[in-house]
């Protein structure tokens, strides 16, 4: 496995949703909404802020817009219950 594996936007987004559900259970949606995270583009904002400060990296062709219009956070929480 590569030392720094690359994840596409969908993988990061669904991983974020799965982690929130694991961590907060049925309250995950309410917690994320309280934090101002109510759609996939908000997760993209978080990821690209982490890229900007050097925590995450990106490859050529990665774009912030790839996080737009993914499955809603509410649908992710329903799918994983």
C-alpha cells in the first residue's frame, strides 16, 4: 500500500459521514448541523482548508467542486442505520 494513499472526493466524504455516525450515532446529523456542516460541499470546504495548511495533500486534477452535490448527509445517515 502506498505511503500516502490518494482518496477521491467521494471516498473522503463517505468516510467523513461514516466516522460521524460511528462517533455520534443517531445524533450525528444534529451534531454536524450544529457545526454548520449540512451538505457535501461543506465537507469539501473542510478538506480544502486542511490542504491549504498542509495537513492533507492533493493531486493534479483534484478540485474542490468534486465535493459538490454528493449524496446528502441526511441520506448517508439513513443508509448507515
